[in-house]
C-alpha cells in the first residue's frame, strides 16, 4: 500500500464497498465513492483554512465518521495528524495547540466550549458548521519531501505513563500489508472496529480495509453488541475481555447444560464432515453465534494475555478466535490464522518480520521499517533501550519460537502489569500513588488474577492500628475513582515488612514480586488481612 | 410495585449471568459494587446493558436516553437506571400509540 495514494484508491474502489457508522442512534451507510467525495471536500476545507503540507493538526474526538474523513484528508494533504486520546480531555484547546505546535485542532461540535480559547480561530468542528477558521502558520523545521512522518500518537508504554510516538509512513504501510496478506481478506468480508480510533491499531485496520476494499463498520463501544448482532461483521479485533464475556456466559449456564454442550461440542469437532460439524456447533452454541452476528470468520485478540480456557471454548464452539502479537512502536509481529494456529502461541511471524532473542530471552523484532521512528515525551534512555537500530526494536517481552515457527510469549522483561483490558501499567506508578498516603509504609501492586482490577498489598506504618487500615482503604478507593485505569479491588494488609529474611526482597534488595504475589494473592498469606471493600 | 419488583428481579438475574470465576460466590445485594465485588469490567457492563435491551425490547440510544455506564457503581444504581429506562420507553410507546 501507499498511504499517499489511499484517497485515490478509495475513489477507484467498487461503489458497493461500504463504510457504516452510527450517527445520533441511526445507522448510516456510505459507499466508498461517497467517502472519497467527503475526503476531497475536507481537503478543500482544510486548504481554505490555510493548512499546508507538514503542518500539525490535532484531533480530539470519540469514534465518528468525520474522524476517519479528516484523517484521510490529512494523509492526502501530507499534513501531520496528532491523535489525542481521552487522557488529554483535561487539557484546554490552547494548551494542546501550544504544547504540540498545532496549526489546527479538530473537535466534535458536542464540545463547542473548546472554541472558548485564545486561539479560537484554530479550533474547528469535525462535524459542524465552521466560520472564520485560520490555521496557525508554523514553519516546519525541515521539509519532508517523501512524507516520511505522517503524524503522532500516544501510547501507554513501558514507563506506564503516556508517551508520544512519531509515525513512520513506510512502517505503517509494511505493517498493514503484512497483516492483510496473512489475514487473507475475502471480497465479502466486513471488519468491525469499536475501540477508540485514537488508538493507532484501529486506524491501521481501517487503512487496510479501505485500501484492500473490505466493508467497514465503525462504532463506539456502547453500540458494540448491537452492531455485532445486527450488522453481522466477518472480522473482529477485540481485547480478550470481550471474548471472556462469552466464556462467562457459558460457565454461568446450569452445570448439566454446560456438560451436555461440552459433550456434543467435542463430538462435533471430531466429525470428519466439516459442514455437519459446524451445523451442530452452531445449533448447540446458538446464543454465542447469534450474538456475534452469525457470519464471523476471523476474530483476533491480543493486547493482553488470553486465557487458554477462553481459546479452547471458542474452538469447541467453532468460533474462529486467533491470538496475535504486535506492539504499537513496531506494528504486527505474529498472527495465528485459520489453518496455521496453535493455542498458547501468538502465531507465526508476519511476512517481512524476523525475530531474535537477547540473552535474557527478550524478543528483538526486526523489519525493514517499523511504525514508530522514535518517541517523544518519554523517560530518559527509553528511546535507546527500545529503538536499537533502524530495523531492530526491543519489545520488552520474553518469548521463544518452536520448531514450526510459532512464537510463544513467556513473560515481560520489565515488571509490567497488563490488565484484562490491555492497559499497561508500570507497578511503580500506582505504588507511588498509594505510598503518598501518610499511613502507608510500603505498597506492592499486582493485577488481580482473572479480574479487571488491581490488587494492593500494603504494609501500614502501624500494622496494629485498625483505623489506619480503614483510612488506607478509603485513600485507595479515592484513587480508583479518580483514575479508572487504576481501579483497585482487594487491599491486602501485611503486618510484616518486606525483607530478605522472609524472602520478599531479593538479595539485591529489590522486591521479589512473584514471591509476594504467591504469598498474599493466593489468600494463604499468614499475618495478612484482606478487605474486599470499604463501608 | 409488582412490575417494579419483577424488573428488579430480572436485572439481578442478568447481573448474575455476567459474573465470572471467583466472583460467582459473592452474594448479590443492592449495595454490591459491580466492578469491585462482581468483577464486571467495561465490556461486561456493555454486554449487560445490551442483554437488558434485548430482554425488554428497548434500544436505549434510539429512545434518546443517555446512560453513563461509568456512573453505574452498584446493583442499586443499575436497578434504578433499568426502571427509569423501562418506564420512559413504556411512556414513549403509549404516546406513540
């Protein structure tokens, strides 16, 4: 693919190819010809506002059709997009414009108060009438004749804080091509996206759908289940928690029903006649098939580890769920596909991707071009630790390849919490937040097993003071309310300090997190007391 | 009152069917916290709302009802929201008829 020609390509696509979005509660379907016209109109508008190639344009909005149109228009004009996630909602328009040297900031009309800004002429509505808009003329430090940098995105990376990534056009193109080649789209495919398109993986997927002529549905999470059932997509990309919701439904069936379904489901899998086998599975697991629309042929999950039980249940239901692996900085790395998949692995390497393993087992991913050329607003040394050379990137994940070329992830190099929702949080961030409580001597934070929550093991300054425990719990509850990504479930109190003698510190005096988790989270911790909640 | 009690019961059944793993042991009361005590994540909440729509035959967005999932903290919150949605949808239907 060539991102610079994406709009022309859309214009050449069969008019029957569709983009569907929900607008004010109604489904709106547009052909690619209509999308092409809308992108051209957006280009003309941007140009009339004074936007020129190389200028930066911020977009701060939820999923909507106009987000896609302006994204494509910026690519067409070779201007740079800066995709702001919800994390930026607290910043004013002026703060965003100044901090990121924006020429324009695009926002939805529902946030019209964002026009109340010193630089209001640089704030335009994505989906409403605009008047007196003027892009702030900014000199670009150097001309990017080849449009190598297409924009900036933000990711919760290894530092646990948001950091910026500069996007590399050729890396985006290589990643889209490799994933699409392996996924092998069919003419009747229809891709559903529901995660925020400010998250770059979602944009990669719609670039692929628009370039390769696949129908596209874009919704916000609140319409997800309705869109699945009513619009019958064939391809879905979602975090493990979505698929686990189906697993939960299954396990909440009465035991006899579950047992029957398992017996019939497994027997059906063993049948040599595939059409009969599928028919039986669709009948036994009708609810799940219907909830997913009934046409699903390729569901992909990644972003966080997927439970083996979930993958096995989907296999038994004959619902095609496959694990993938990639990182925003690099793009896709490996993918399981129909006919080439192993449960427990993240699949074979995508075309053009190679890996090698560092001495400590860390996966070093290699491709001629990766998605991000570098970081900005990151911790010191992070660029050097990650971007080893032009084509080599340190993933931070530890893994191995088997004899057949399937990649397995076996751990993280750094002590990182990955929640069930796929959010990456360095434990030091919530730990320092809890340690700010004057009653706390030390805290250690973990992901709560099988739950979308964090668990904290806390050593109070005075372990005998019951009222201090209540205050700490209240403090942690407030943290959960202020920062939903830091939602805590259990707070487990320890009455013994972490030391080398009790094995909670390593000989180098660093926390032995695995040992602490084994001791306290299993519920067998002596001298510990857990409070499920306050009040 | 009887109708409301039936709605409450149906909502509690819906919640119970979406609770996973170790959280199944938790006794569901009106004060039970959906996320902390029942482990319902954002997708779990969306699934719950969608099953509610299916059960009662209501398209919440089409009815113009604004529901903020982030504000639904407890079983009680969900019951109140559910009752409100059903009564507004029923009111709209009778107006349309």
